[in-house]
C-alpha cells in the first residue's frame, strides 16, 4: 500500500495550491503582495499623480480619498480611503504618511478601519518609463476584508490594484500627450 503524499509534497506538486490551503486561518488574514506596472511617463509625474490623493476619484472612480485637514500630503498626514460607493462600500481605512522621498517613494501605515499594516509606493525611472509598484503588507480586521483574504488571499488586493494601476497608467500617459 502506497503512503499518502505529505502536505509539503502536495504544496510543491501543485504550485499555487497547497500553500494557501495549508496556511493557518490567522496567516490567511494577512497579505504581503507587490503590484506593479510600467508607465510611459517620468517618475515625478507618476509620483505626483499618486500623491494627489483627493484627485484619485477623477481617474479611478471606485476609489476616493481625502487628506485630513485638506491640502497636499506630507509626513504625518492622515488619508481616509474608501473603495466602492455607498451603499456598496467594500473597504474603508486610514493611512498615515510615514515618509516621503519626492518623486521616488511614499511609505504609509494603515492605522484605522478595515486593515492594519504598511504600504510602500516606489517609482523607479527606467529610460522613458517608470516602474510604479505598491507593496502592501496588511492584516484584515473587518469581516468583509477577512472573508476576501481567506477566500482569495493576495488576489483580493491585486484584483483591485491591477485596475487602479491600469487607470494610473492611462492618466499619466494621457497627461504627457
């Protein structure tokens, strides 16, 4: 009689399977994912477009942001985020801007709402293109976010951010015409 394959063997034999199903529930409530896109625009333009949080809804309508106290972002600023439109708001959270390197990087901390953790935007100039990346390391706190993370893992975040990044690309490339 042949022995049943071990969990480790199964997770190696079926890439993308096993590792998610074998993770503990607590681990499933956390994601660590990087979503990226190449944009034919200078890094400074891409950075400025992302950093203008209140204008995001103009080019990506499902997502709206407001900077507490108004104005531009700066280190220590609180940014309220909402994904979806009432009555179908899918996620709400607040990020605090931890660090800004003009044209290159925005480091944020999720401090309130559905998610807790960190997010880092990076903007790398490569010739005529910019590689824009968002590294998200968060824990789901609301029941809806937890359900999404348990069922989809990092895909729950990436499905939203791939749409966001496509809209960012369109916005930045159109601005250069």
